[in-house]
């Protein structure tokens, strides 16, 4: 049996020191830049150490320095200012008492979501290069052989940082693709794998496009993938991962568009590795989509199903993890399956439903389950 490798979606819990620095920058408060940089390097190293200790083969920097997986771009690109509308997911609107409880309990993260009000252009790759250097240094120190770095897709940027500058949505996506191209290429050139976070391919259905039919939304989502593929045109797909999700929050999720409807769009991305939810109660059954549509999975795709959930503090039993992995190994072969997580454990700085220590216990269970399969 082939050894089943392990990874996760990317974000991991940040220390309070890191969170304090990030929010000082977020709020325009004075902070010491060398101290900020030192804190990020130290925290990244510790994050990689914990991943290696848990048994994770393909590690990340935990998105340590980023305020969130999507809105960090406002700090690295021009054209963003003001604030974008906040659209609660449609499923939470159906249960207003639960939405109120989330908001009052701090379950709706507070951070800037500026509008696009001008031309989107890179401010340079300096911040990214610091992140890359921190991750590679940590990998060398702690013996991690392979790493990846997250980057926002054009589609997810358009979801959270909405457009009031470009004439059409398509023009905005095209501008974002052109602007993000260098970021993607810089990550890959460093020797790291590139992960594109694309919750816009599912989450945005019940956040931004609730007035459309599912079929109409699929057409919109395909334009997002087309823009992404354009940005990836000079990047070898062998180093590219894509992650789809329906929103990394505990909630009803009764408005989620089915994986079956998004399957062709997801498979059309120029990425070898496909990460998706399959552990939480709303999407755990959708492994059958991959079984029933095996012929539609390109031969070079490697599946990274989420075999641990990221919204609850249950620690999955390794045997359950192994069973989840085996479902996909039976479909495409164990050499084309990597064990992953449903989503990230630190989607936003200072916010996460899972206790930091339990997050790493979940990663350990993930690795132990993969070892049982191997």
C-alpha cells in the first residue's frame, strides 16, 4: 500500500502576540516593524514545529502574518478603501436567533473589508517574500521536506472586497487575475506549492448570488475559474492546489449548493491538487459524487479530502479518519489521495472555533488515521 501523505488547508491558530501585532497594523496604530517581523518569524517556526510533531507531511506557515485568507490583499495591493457590504450567509438569515447568538458571542470576525475603488496593482512582493523566507527557514529547522503557501483567488477577493471601480464584474476579475499573477509565480518559484483558496466557488452562492438559480451561479463560478486559470497560465499545475468550501463556520448550511453541481467547475481548474470538505455533517455524504463520477476526474488530479472537521472541538478517532481516506483511495487509488482538513483552523486572526491545542490534536489524529491506511 502506498504511503498516504498528510496536509491541511492552511491557516492555523495564531498566538496572542501575533494577533496583537496584526490588529495594530489593521487599525493603523503605531507598532515596531522589526518587532513585528521577529514575532512573525518566531510564530511561523513554532507553527511548523507543531505540524511536524503532529505528523503533517506538507506544511504551511499557518497564514501567520495575514489578517485573513482573502482580505490580506488590501495591504499588498492598491485600489482598496472604504468598506464593503457585509452579507450574512443565507442559511444564517433563516435562523436569526442563531445569527444573533453568533454575533453577540464574537462569532462574526471584525476586520476591514474595503471596496475596490481604484486600479488594482501590486505594491511589490516584499511582504510575501518575508512569509516565504519564514516558512522555508522553519521547514529547514524542523525537518519538513515539503511546504505550501496560500494565496487568494481572484474570485474570493471579489467576494469579500467588492467592486465599485471597474465597469463590470468580469473586468474586475480580469484585473485581479493580472495583479495576482506575480504573487502566484513568486510562491512557486520559491519551491513551495501554491494553494488557491476558492470559497467563492461555493460559499458565494449563498452570500452574494442568492438571487440566481444554481445553474446561473455555476456559470458565474466558471468565470471565476477562467480568471484564475488565466492568472496561472505560466505556473506548472503540478505545484498548484485549489480549495473549495461552503464557509468555515458551524451553522445550518442548509443553503449550500451541492458538490455535484460544482464538480465540473472544480475539476476545470488548472490545479493538480483538489481540497474539499467531506467531514462535516452537511458534506460528509458527498464522497459518493467522486465515486459516481470517477470518469470525470482527470487522471492527473490528486484528491485531498477533508478527513477532520474544522468547526467543532471533537477530535476524530483515527479509525474514522482512516475510513474516510479509504473511501477515496478505493475511487482513485491511494497514490492519488492526500489526507487533509475540511478548512483552516485560523481563518481570521484572533478567531477560530477550535481551541488551538485541539487543532493540533486533530492534525495528529489525521496523521494517525493516514498511517493506518498506509
